[in-house]
């Protein structure tokens, strides 16, 4: 049997997260938004939260750290490569994992710890900030995101229309999945659900991390799909939603008028005059995404929006 406490010769998916952290030679630094997920049970479950029909031929991980989740994802990559080979369709581009890690010491450790995977073409470690580097042509993304930039990273990933399994602060996750009328419902809910079906698949306690974060966490699955409405200008739609939710306690009428500097409307009064009175008397937090889309199209038609 392979000794999973050591890196050399360890089967992918069997490495002990605490042993990985010790070999990395550096603790996660919460001041740099680093919290290692060290609960084996959670780590083992996370890759399985991808949709059953997800294409796992090139998985992306953001924030590899000491490699505990990387190890589990390499097991997925190996299984994908083996399955294609069994079908007589071996392809060096099938069964790959790319990890983006901004900390140079951890990036180098990942290359050393998983040197065999790098040599076999299973693993590519990219050192850099996930907000700045060019993303590879990935087919799915699984990641324990740095919480301080989780929103920015999520909205870089969502437009790619790929399956995502991402760890967030629980409060952030609750806002992503909220429905119209709920207190957590807001810009994040509408924007995320514009791109995908979003669901919380597991809540993760603070004790699953080292060092422990100050908040609870949650794993969110985003399954891409087209919305059940049409927007003619996606950038304007998202900007319009953002604008109205800055005035969530106002009526939609007042929100449209008060946020023209954010939405870019030159003539907000024309939008108010053209819209249904009942809609204008509503609050932004009660509008379904489809209602926001319809109102955004009305605003484009009557409000003469300028470019952002």
C-alpha cells in the first residue's frame, strides 16, 4: 500500500492535507487571504459536486496552496485520461489540470510535489493572480477561492459558461442563490443566476480549515445555462441591475431616476414614463431576473444609455 503521508509515489487523491502543508514548509497566511482546507472528507467530496455530465478533460483550479485539493483533482484528471485511453481515443489534451497560484513559494512547491504529473502532462502550474493571468481553455473549474477576491474571480469565470464548483464565504453563497423577495436577494443573485443555475451543495464549518477563517463557508455549484429571457446588451443589463440595487429600499421609479450616473441613462424620466405603473411602485428586491431584463430593455429603448 502507498504511504499517503509522503509525496513520492503517493497515489493521486490519497495525500494527507496536514502532511502536504508540512512539506510545503509554510503555513497559510490569513493576512494574504490563505486558509488551507484540511478536512479529508470535504476534500474528497468536492470534485464529485461537478455535474454528472461535466467535461473534465481540462479542469481549472484557482489557489492551489499546498495542494490538498490539487491532489484530489489530479485523481479526476487521471481517471479522465485513463477512460479516453480505454476507449482507444488517447489524447494528450484530455485529462489535464491547470492550477493558478499567486504565491510563488506555493507554486514552486506544487511543481515539486506533483513533479510526475507535470512530467506526464497532467498538470500545469501557472504562477500569477487569477484576476490578471490569461485563463486556459478550461472545461470546468473547481476551487477554494481566496475570499477577498471571490466576487471578482467568480464573475470572471461565470461568463465562460463552464461548470463551476467553488468555495465561498457562506454569506456570499447565500446571496448568490437567493430568490426575489428574500432579504439576501440582490445584485449578486441576479447577476450570478443570469449565467447559471446556482446551488449550495455543502456548508463547511470553520474547523475544516487551517488557519480557521472568521466565517462559515459553503460550496456552490454553478451549472451553466441560458437565461429564460433575452437581453440585447449584457453589459448594460448588469450595470442597470447594479444601479437599481444601490437603491434597494426605494421604489423602482426613484431608483431609475436616482442612479442614472451609474446605469448611464441620459433620460431616466422617459424610462419611468414608459414603464408600467405597478412595476415602478415595486422595490428592486422584489423583481425577478426576467423583470429586470424586461426593464433593462425598456431603458435601452427609451433612456438613451451611454457607453460605460
